[in-house]
């Protein structure tokens, strides 16, 4: 298995632009997690899905952030409009179930100028 | 409010030393996770435990539910163990992360 796949690996955009981050979980995993990591705040859980349904999105910082999981093999995290303070590394992880061991993707490094 | 406290924040050890990283939390948990983040940024899940002790190679994780405390031990440390180790607690639908312990093992 290729593991969790994220794209793009790096994204540089200008303030105000829409950004879409993509994640393909490990096949057969039922849970998918989106995290954000910054120097100031460390690792934070943004939202997670179980069986394609959002379970907890209390970590989503504001309405500019949205996440979808249209099917078991694909999820997106969208920021619209983006702001410089959104610059961070965004990780996607999947696990067989919500409380199982999580497997992390390589992350997307987002820079908003 | 960070509900997961790790210590130490930074740790430097000589190759071969026994290393302990501590994690304390304030409320009951469903599970506690130990993650390893390499200098290149990749994150690997090391352990997920809710009681007792788990061992994988030179790594051992223990948890004391009553004391709300977990430890990660590394025996015979090696320079390739140099990384940031992050503790995270899972309670219901919530996940909270410690700020990490940066470990450097010197040859």
C-alpha cells in the first residue's frame, strides 16, 4: 500500500486565494483526520471523519475552512479566502477506526503571502 | 488551554543512554498516542495505548490511568532516534496534543 497520499506537497499562494488540499487515505481505513501544525501552536486536530461522515469539526478555526469526504478514498480541505496566518503544514491521517493507530501522510506545506 | 503536558521540552543524550519522556493529562482518556516526528517533518505513530505497557523494539510506552501519566522509554538510544516525540490524548471525540519533546542523541 502506498500509505496516505497528500497533494500538493507544497503550495504557495497569495492572500485571498482559494486553496484546496487533497488526501487519499489508506484503502480500507474508515477514519480520516485533518491536522494543522505551526511553530506557535504545535499540532492541532481540525476535523475528522468516520465512514465519510464528519464527526467533530470543533477544531476548524473559522468559516473560511471547510472539509469534505465525498467517498471513502478521497477528502479535501479548502480554505477560502486564504490568509497569511493560515501558513502551516497540513497533515492528513487515516486509521482503521476512530481509536486505532493513525497513519500520517507526508503533509502539505502551505505558504500564504 | 493545553490539557497535555510533556517533559522535558528538550533532551540531549549520548548514544546508548536510556531515555524517558513524560506525558501528563488532566482528564480521563479513551486512548493515549505517542507520535514521532522526524527532522524532515514526517509523522509516525509509535503507540496507541489505554492501559498497561506496550513494547516495540527499543521503544516502550507505559500508562498509569489512575495517575493520568504516560512515559515513553527508549533503550540503547541511537542518533537515528533524534526526533520530536509528541503525546496526544483521545477523549471521546476530542484529541489534544502535547507540545512535543525534542530529542537529540549524540554519537
